[in-house]
């Protein structure tokens, strides 16, 4: 099943499948692939950054994965309703400015979808903290 085959209104099964599809796409570290899941005018808040559109998404993800080396993500369904899904996530990465330092990021995202199954709004909040390589959970 392609991610765009999963369309609202969501039930528990389809919401979980949408979350898993998002997790799998982000773990490819391919900005162009990831951006295809969003509307051409998708609006994002990522921490303190606000931007709109697929080209901005691609540019953001290129910057992100240039800094966050060996990025590995886990997403978990928090709740869903009609055309909205909320997730909690964790990911781990090495800092490109200090490659021996591993980091873990915890956060939440709220997603809103068009009837087509493409995401039109992504609102993300997160916190980072340093971990030892031996403390990694996602490899």
C-alpha cells in the first residue's frame, strides 16, 4: 500500500498505517521522496521554523539530514480523528558539528490531511538531549 492510498477519514488501522508509512519514508533520508507525502502548499511548523510548500520542505530536510547524521526515527500513533493524526516520536542522530556526540530527540507532531491523503499541515514540537552511543535505542 502506498502512503497516498491511506486517506481520511482514518480509523485505528489506517491511522497506524499512515504513521508507519511516514516513519519509513523519513528513515530513507530522501527529501524528494518524503516531500511527495505533502500537498504542494503544505504548511509546516518545525520547532521555531515556519514555512510552506514542497520546495521549502525539501530544502529543510536537506539541511536537517546534513546536520543530523545517522538519523533513525520511531513514530507512534497518539490519536486520530477524521482527517487528523497526532504522533509522538523519538529519533537519534549524531551531530555533524561534533560527530562523536549522539543526540536523542523527543517530540509530538499534529498532522492534517486533504481528502487525497496528502498532508496539508504539519505542526511539530521537540526537545533534544545528548546521549552516549551505548544508550542508543534505534539502530
